[in-house]
């Protein structure tokens, strides 16, 4: 069977519709013509199921592959992923993302496609905006969104991307009758009173004991407790920091991520979680669904990193974050604020 | 016992030398005076072993702690670490880094200190240059260099920092009689010939098979094989890329880290390692000491990231990298080039 290379397509005749489309769902029949993408054609050439000509001349695999890579950006990446999916037994068609993949046992004409696959090189940073565009395209037609990242050595890692509506089970009990007086020192806040320290630590798992009397609060915890009227904060000169806006300003000068982290913190608390720092995992928070006693902490299920709208994922960094989360049996979520609402984006490795 | 707060010291008398220094090695005796640092004094105040006065007025813990944090930068951080070390049973003295720590069972006057401890906040990026200054200070007096990082919630993670002279066991056999012709496509290089592909892959674990005939080489692998006369690289228009310098220029335009990665790659190969991409771990390389057959890869012991001289460690990122390496039983090393020599810096978590 012969296909002709025409711009970014390879076109073949009626026989190809019978032998390639009807048996393997390669290409798209348009009348009597079967139209193949460059990756499909390269794969069929590799499988010796198709010969390809350009200007009446036969192209070998090397010639066609080189030619195709000049005609289509990221051709090699897409070929690597297409071949991998085909060899895993999936039927694959082109789509608005890169590929539309049919469920095992399904195929065009019989079933709906199940996944949209979006191919990226590890080397090219990925804008959150672009990821969400692809995600929404998949969501609109109720497909799973799969991100396929090809590394320098052409290994592929597959991730499923989805929004998650998470809920914790911690009931808020804010136990103080009147605000406790605490001091902001350099970059943390100290609670001096033993009884207050105990109450905050035991009810809601705020802070960390400095010793058996005093408690240290992180900046987000302090802001949250201040905003809820649980504490009053003074600085080391004994002057009051009366408002959350003033405190936030100071906190943001210490921690450039403060504002974003604080929005996520407030949202997580309102969803019934207990957020604590995720420093050891390189993320903003680890969160607990519930903490009944600080003597025996439960497993925390999520690691959460608050990112801005214009976030650019460096893919090796993302890969590491997700892998580390998985290695400690946690899910890695990215928190993004849209129109004053926080959304949680779950990017999780999957086996295809 | 009473100590007087004078600038950044607390001074006490002869009795304190007997009761605090001779029994617990707090402070430094200077004639009849015992001179305590602010953290030592705060700890003794907390332990009710000392009262502290300023202008004849007694200071409570809250007052002294607040005052000390105004007089010394990062006082709280240092206090947190000092207290932790003391409570773990170590004798601690001030040093050119932050603390000098005596081995278990040892103390000033009896034994040499064993470690230098350098305290950092997770929030403040750490220059490689500063880390090495501290490391060299410790090395010069043959101490272990310990980095104590205090996170937002005042949790401490301890790391040992050292230089490592690593050696692999892979013998180089470069098997081709004449250079093989390969093609550079967009951002990777393809070997078309089946026999060459097999030889490169099986002898030295270069590249990754695209299929049973063709091999894909990464940019660093291609540069290395080109420089050793094993391959000849042409671009997709069939033009030769004759020299390593030209190829490196193209590669650096694709991957900004290329030059640094390539120096480390060459050094690792010359030390008998097989370096492969560490993308899945978020680092430049994972390295194998030896690869005899690609059918069954051995465990790789190191993850290696090539960093520049002026590298600034973001500590949450560093924490994540080391933690991930440990979770897959690998050591995280940073490769830095000094005077055309690559050095490997091992930053590993330790239990104190």
C-alpha cells in the first residue's frame, strides 16, 4: 500500500481504508481517501504496513522521519507517545489536545474515546493556563485528561489531571474567651501563656511547643487566629499589630508567598482540614483531615502547593514533587485562586 | 544565681563558673566572670538555673526572650537549635559557624568538639558560597559540618555536608571502527543503523531504543560520543555538525543547563560511571556504577544535580530533593565545577 506525503498529511486510497482503517483504526476516511497524520504514517512505515512517497520517490524510515520532524513541531515527541500507546493496545486518534485514546476493547465507531492525551517535553516549561485549557477541553466532552511528559531520554511519564473537591472532618473549636496576647518576634510568633498554648495546640493543632509552656505559631496560623479574634499580636517593642491587613503586610515582607499561602490556608481550614507546613516535602502544606490528639498524628493525605495564575511548571520540579508525594503515600495538589475561590488541581502519576 | 545582660552577652560571677560551667559547660569563664551567649542565658532562664537582670531589673522569660531577639539576628532560630541539641544530651559551645558540639560522653576540656553546626531558616535562600565557607571552616579543624534548617513551624532538620570523591566501575569500551552517522532532529539525536544502535546501547548503555533498530541519544550523550569520534552528527537537512563546540552551541540553545550538565557528564564517565537522566527524580542525572546488561539494570546509588558557583539553594527545594533521593535509597549530590575540576557535594539528612 502506498501513501503520498502532502504537507502535514499522508494520503492513501480505498484499499488503505479497508486494510488500515477498518482493521486498525489508522487515519480518517474522507470519501475514498484515507488521511493519516505524520505520526500514524511513521508508525505504519515502521510496521511495514505502508510505503510512503514524496514526488513519486519512495521514502525510507530515516528519510520520512527526518522530513516529518521538519514539517511538524515536536513530531518526535508525539511519535514516541503514539507508538507507546499503540503498543499498549490502545486505539488512538488525533484530537484538539494531541491524541484521543479509546478505552481497552473500544474503538472508533463502537465506543466513545475515553482520554485526551496532551504531550509535552520535560524541557519546555508548561503554563498553568495552557494545562487548564487542555483540561477544560477534555472536561467539556467528559474525557479523562492525560498529560504525557517525555524526558530527555524519551521515557514517558503519564499523569492524570483533575480538579478535586476536598473535604476534611475537623470541627473548629476556638476555645478562648478573650483574645490571648502574643508577640511577633523576627519571623515567628510566640504565645507566652501556658494555658493558651495548650488550648491552641490541643484544639486545632495550632503551632508547635517551644517548651512545656510556650507555643510558636507560624505566620499563616497567626494571621488566621488574629483574623478570628483568638489572639492579639504585639511586636517586640510591645506595640499592637491591630489588623490582619497590617499583619499580612509584615508577613508578606518576610515570606513572599505569604498572601497566596494564607488564602489557601483559610480555605483549607474552612473545608475542615488542619494544614501544617510541608517544608520537609518542599511544599507549602501537608494537611490532616482530622487531628484528635497531638500525641498520635494521623496520616496526612495531601501535600498542597499554592501557585499563582501565571504559574509556569518546570516539569522536572513537578515530576519530583509528585514522585515524592507518592513515595510517602500522599497526593500532590496545586491550589489556585480563581475569582476568590480556591481550586485544587490534582496531577497524579498513572499507569496506562 | 544572677546574670547581667550587657549588649549581646549575659555576665555572671565566680559562683556561676562553679555551678554552670563546671557542671554543665555553659558559657566561657573569663577570669572571675562567666560570659554566656544570649541563647545559653535564655536556656538557663527556662531551666530556672539563672536569673537575668537589665539595669537592676529582673527579666522574665518573655521579657528576656523578646529583648534577646532584638539584640541578635536569628536569635529564635539559634535558640530552637541550641535547646534541641542540649536536650539530646550534647554539650554545645559557640563557634565560628553557630555552634560547636561535643561528642556524646565528651565535653570542653576533656575532648575536642566533633561538629560545627550552622543554623539556617528555611525561608532564607542559602548561597553555595556561604555553605562552602562554613564547610571549609569546619574541614580546616577537622570537624563534621552540620547544617540545621529550621522550618516555618520550628521543626529542625539536620544535614551533614561533605565532599565526596566518587568512583564507578564501568570500563569504557567504545566499539566502533569508524564513526556512525546519526541525525539531530529537534531536540534529540537518532541513530538509524541497527548494528550501531545495538553496540552503543549494550556497551555503555548509551541512548534509548526507539524501536528494535533505532536508538535515541540525549544531548549530553551525543556530545560525548561526538567528541570521542564515535559518531558523526548531521542535522535534518543532511549538513554535518563537525565539531563539539558547534554541537554544544546548538544543544545549549535547546537546554540552558547543557554546558554545566555536559561537564558533569564527562567527569562522571571518566570516573567510571554510567550517567542517565534523573528527570523522574527532578535532577540532572541518576548514575550507575556499572551496567553489564541493559536487561537487568542495577540499583543506581546517586542522584546528581550540576549547579553553578553562584547557586542559591532554595531550602524547601533542597529538602525535597534530598528527601526524594533517600526515599529511593539514593544519595543526593551536587556537582560544582571549580577550576575545571568537578567536585561532588553530599548533603545528607542525619539523625543527631
